[in-house]
């Protein structure tokens, strides 16, 4: 709180009055500093993921055989189609399930139980990439109607 030394009406020069005007200068200074901090830090917080999307006018040709699914359950069990496997055997079991000359060029569909933790899910994706399977599609299912 500030004080006035003399009033507008003259009066004594040693009489002090209380000043009730709001001093907004420190408030504006703090707000400008915060604005600059947020403007600098926001672009660094964005994360970009590279996606290879097909062109909008391209016709998609469906393969003659059904897609191959890798399923991850909440318990940590991994299935290739309907056969249970492990992380160690995932590449070999997936190659056998695909049954084509170049299995690494086939699209693999990965779906997981909604309660699967991040670490087991990423372990499966890493095992697929280590096996040379880079065309991976993530299947998201709508569980809101349950």
C-alpha cells in the first residue's frame, strides 16, 4: 500500500494520506514473463510421429487370405491368430502363420485388451520390429458399449 505526502487541497505538507490506487505494473510484468515462458516451452512439448498414409484416391486391393492378428491379453498372453506364443517365438510363429515367401512384407494387425499395460504392448511391437515386421496396423476397438 502506498501513501500520499500531500493532498490536492493543499493542507499540511507533513500529513500523509492512504493511496488506494491499484499498481498494476508488477502484475503486467509477471504476466508478460509467464507469456514468454509458455510461448517458448509449448513448441518443445509437441511430439511428432511419422505416419505413412495411403493417398486418398488410391484403391486398396484386399488380399485373398484373411488378415493375421497378433493379440495381447491383459494377463500378458500373446496370440498369433488363435495360437498362443511368447515374445521369443513371436517372429517364427508369425512367419509360419503367414505362410508366404516374404512374410516381412505382409501387414500385421496388432490388437490388445484395453487394460494391457504399456510395457507389454511395446515389448510386442519391439519384437515385431526386431523380426523385420515393419508394416504394423494397430486395431482399436470400441469398448464403450459394454
